């Protein structure tokens, strides 16, 4: 692609273009999304709705169908990989990839860890078989006991019995990463809370040293709302250079804000997060620059709903003469959100993927509750979604 074409595409790129953003939605689907975000735009309704859904599920009342056609239908691909096929195909038509995210937050026992491991292996096979699925993803807490991850991070160390359980989970991790390597599938390891993240990082870099010598297979996630994360990223780049392996990076702002603050307050330690959002935004953008400056070593994905960061990356790519579809650079957003970013970027030729959560309705509810709370706590996020849907409803009315 010539620099001239790239520049033309960048000038054309608009995150306000709702016609492109919602082209895949029928009028009925558009109105349904409109009403879901209208409700989510009211914080008190989110709290009330969450309370009643939890109550109805606890009482085993028949609300599954309602949930499946509303909240679950907006943010999830289905209850199984098979049910996600329609979503995968719809996204693929718009040149948007799918990242299948098994979002079950189950019991912390070996049986559930094995089930999760087997499901992750299935998503890796699906990704290998379909060009529409550019990455696989999982959380360490899906296969490790979170208390063990935390204890491993402290000075205490693990007891003999705990060591056996930890190593068993580590075998699951190696099996997952080996399969990704065998199938040549890129694998995201999601970030989690700061009190277990050092353990996750250690395991993740061990897997990179093992599997990232030909290309980036294993990707670690950097939450840039943490004060130490930019330095951590620079260090990770340096280590990858010194040890001659590729560094897989997923940049995010961070997903555990309330939890981190509450725990820091309760345990009376200095919270590891930036005090102001501006500092997070600054570090996120500096993180993008660091990855771009080492593109021969670093393969990266920006997981963000922030329009300014997306636009900045597009501008920097153009300035450096990097093509829109450079295989080492991806943008990612969550299904059901920021379609104005995903669809317009894809329409301009950039590599884009959507996280598509799936799993049984009742088991995925904790994920959905967190999304609803997160959306209402991110200043203006839900209002922005609602305003764009409103704009497209109005545009179609006037046709």
C-alpha cells in the first residue's frame, strides 16, 4: 500500500460515521441495542437490574430467555463455540476478526480447571481452522487457584501440597501454550489483579522464552493504569531483545479499578494505580510508541475503546510508513461496544478483532455484571454508545 493511499484512508477515517459502524445491524437490532444502552445509561437502573437478575437466577426463576435476548445477546456470542458461528461470520463480512473468550468464572477446583483447559484448547483449534479468528485468549485464574497465585507472589511460599496443585495447573498452562505453538495460533494471556499479576507475568515470560522464538505466539497483557507498567513494558522489551525472542504485547488501560482501590484502602497500602486518568492515557500512548519503536521485536494489540489512542496509533503508523494491515499490529474492542471504532477502522483497512465472550448464560453472568458496572463507572462510555445509537436511529428515520 502506498503512503498516498494510507494518507487518504486516514483522512477518510471517522469514528463518527454511524452508517459504517452499524451497517451490520437491522433496524430491529439497532433499536434493541438502543434500549439496552438507554437503560445502562442510568446508573441506578444498572444497580437495580443487577440485583433482580441475581435474585431471579438464585431462585431459579425462568429468566434465561429474557437475559439471552437482551444483555447476553448484546455482549456475548452464544453459549458454545457453535452458537458463536453466526457472530464470527457477521464480523468476518466486515473484515473484523473474532477472539473467542470463554468467560465462565467457575469453581476453583481441578475439575473446573480441566474443563476450562479443554475449552481453551477447542478455541485454539477453532482459531487454527479459521482465518476469521486471529487470536485465542484465556485467564490464568481459569486454570490456577487464585489463592495459590497470590501466595506464590508473597514471601510465604507454597506448602508441599500447594506446590503439587500449582505444578498441576502449570502443566495445564504448558499444554495450552504447546497447542498454540503447534497450531501456530497467537494466544493472549489476560491481565488480572495486582496481587496475582507478578506470578502471571513470571509464568507468561517463561512461556514466551519457550515458544516465541520464531514469532509471537504468547502475548502478555499490560494494564497501563498501573504506575509501574510503562517501566515493566520497557524492561520486557529489553529482556526479549537480550534473550532473542519475540515479545507479544496486549496493551489495555485496566479492568479492575474498583477492586484495586477497595483492596488498597482495606489493607492500607498505597494503591498501584495512577491517581488521574490523564496519567493512564499518557502511559498507554507511550506504551504504543514503545511497541512501534521496536516493531521488529514486538508484536502488539491495542485493546481499547479510546478513540484518541486509536487515532494516534493510525497517525504514527502513517508517519512511519507502516501499512494499515501490518501483521504485527492489531486493534481490539469488546463485542457489543465501540462499533464506531471497530467497523470504521476495519473499513479503512486496519487489522481489527472483537473479543467475543461465550459460555452458559448463568456462568457468564459475573462477566456481564462486571461489564455493566464497568460501563457505568467509565466516565461517558455508556453515554457515548447511547448517543451514537441515537444518531444512527435518527439517520435511518430520515432516509
